[in-house]
C-alpha cells in the first residue's frame, strides 16, 4: 500500500510518499511560495539526486498536481502511475470536539472543519484547501484527515475546562484542546517499543520542543494533560510565543501602550518568547551562542525557557502520580544536549541520572540516562508523517 501524506500551509505543500509494506519513504519534498510566479519545488526521491524547479504555482490544486507529476516523472519519479497511490493522509490542525481520532474525509467532515475555522483561522483554511486540491487531482483516492488535536481528546473534563463562566464553554466550546498530538502520539508509542514495555502500562511525559513547543502527560496510553490550550499560545515559553502569563497583563498593556486586539495578539504570538526576552531572535542556536559570549538577556531567556520545561515536567509527574520515561523530541529536543542535560540534572529528586556521554548526541534515537536511573530519559526524533501514514492505512483497513 502506498500512501501520500500532505501537510498544506497557506503558501506551502509538504509531502511524503510511503510504501507501507516496510514503511519506507519513496520520496519527500515541499512546494514553497504557492500563489507566486516563482514557486519552488524541492523534491527528494530516495536513492536519486535532489531535484529543484521554479515555476508559477498560483493555488493548491496546481501545487498538488506538480507533486503528483514529479512522483511519476521518468527521471525523478518513484512510481509508474498515480494509480499506485492508494490513499492520501492529510495533517489537519484542529478537529475540535467532533474528531477524537483520524477520520475518512466526507462532505460532512469538511463541513465540520469549515465550522472549526474560527478555532484555527491560520491552519484549518489551508488544510481544507489541500483536501479539496487532492480530491480534484486524485478524485478516486480515499482521503483521510489526521488531527493534531485528536490524541488529546482523552484529557478528562476537569483538566480541559477553564475556570471561566461555564456558559462560555457551552456557547463557544472554550476549553483546552492541545496540539502537536500526532508527534506526542508517535514518540510515546515509540518509547514504549524501545523500552519493550506495553504502551498501556507506562507513564510517559513527551516534550515536543521546537519553535512551537508543548509537553504532554501520557498515562497508560492516553493523553491526560497537555501544555497548549485553547490555542497554541498557552504553556511553555516558545520561539516567539509568550506561553503562560497572568491574563490581567493583557488589558493593562493594551491601556498603557494603546494597543488594538490585533496588535496585542501579534505581540503575544510573534514578538514574545525567546525573541522577546533575548532581543536577538528565536533560533536556539543563536541564543546559545550569544549566551556563551556573555549576552545577559540571552542567558536569561535560556534560564526561563529551561525552567518552564522543568516546571511542567514536575507538574505532570504529580498529575500522573509518577513517571517511567521522559522523551525529548522536535528540533530543540532532538538537537540540544546542553538543555537536556541541565533539565535532566534538575530532576535528580525523581531519580533521574543523566549519562553525559550518551546525551552528547543530535537527531538520533537514544536513551540518555544511566542504567541505574529510576526514570528513563530518551531522545526520539519525531515522525509525524509516518504517524499520519499509519493512521491512514488503519482507516483504510477498517473500511475494507
């Protein structure tokens, strides 16, 4: 079975084609600058040279047509005919309360996702465009939606509700939804395999640490708490997002600075976090370099960033009444041994013993604690695309 995985943004289409007989990647790539006359296709077929091409691609249907054309190209392609594609799996950011698992896409599903645009105005519209484009280019191929929020649908009500007037939940479904669910699900399942334990028997904390970041408590196979909330703004300090703040700060700053709602939203999402504190940027490599050179605000940003992660880990250990494994994943989690070591050493009370030599790694799958460590820390590169492909195949198998 061959499955095409699509992740459609407002001006980009990321893709991977999987052969699910062995879960191998036949090709992957990205179409960037969709909507422009100088859109760029970067195509990486397995076992062949990378191929780049620039051409006008003015909307998503054209972009996906470019993808399917390159997949069957005599020189750069990896399949003979688009009919070899058995299904398309779509990353969809927000499934609201309606979708607690991956779902075969129907008109009813698309109608619901359209209703959820107000919950994810930046993400669901391009996701829907990608679905419509794939249906147009591959009309007879099943389409499956895999939702970032679905893994968190098991969070209990006492954890997902906010202490606001209950009518706000009833009217507008204001609650914690959580995001990065596909990534958290993948690495949580993977660490259980690596530990040779049943997923349903472990208490796991997964730390998805990228420019956007979240932490999830996975108690015996189910997400029971996660740091992102109604939007991806809540929780950890991120590249440009503030994370947790006293909500009373918002009207106070709005009055002092005479900011509009749009301006304060931009401040919290695009000009805060690591960028806002350091004044340098949001790339952790730049921040760590500046900190090493004595830049005081870069050092402060790192201290704040690492403290917030440790604080959430401690809270989630309490929420689950214990923990067996903690996983670091995504760009920073996989590639920042310094932060992992500092965070791990500050968890010694729970029996964490970092192995400095094993922790000195980037982008590899590895346990980074000593054999005597009571809690195991792992680095596991995330693979959301493979998780989407697996879910898509499962939906198709169930359909048959």
